[in-house]
C-alpha cells in the first residue's frame, strides 16, 4: 500500500459515510414527518353541508339566546 492509496481510501470512506448518512436522513424524514392535511374548500359537497348545518345551529342558538334575554328582562321588570 502506498501513502496515496491510503489517503484516497480514507477520503472515499469519509465521503461514502457522509453520503449514506445524508440519504438515510432523508428517508427517515420522509417516514417520520407529519403529513399535512389536504386543504378543503367550502364548495366541497360534504363540507358545504356541514358548514350550512353549523350556520343553521348558530342561528337557532342566537334566537334562543335572544328569547332567554327577553325572558330575563321580563322577570327583572316583574321583580
């Protein structure tokens, strides 16, 4: 073995280990990274129906709250 061969071997070993570590890091990141949810739009059929249902329930709740406030005001006036 010559000195030049040893130096070349050490360089090749170092570069090979670095490349393998980088590659394995990318693969591990691909498996372990959190999946980003697909964005949805209000135009989607199922989502649109859910949005309309939430809006309907919200309107019912506002109406019930208004009736309750009216009843509380009546009771306060009667006291």
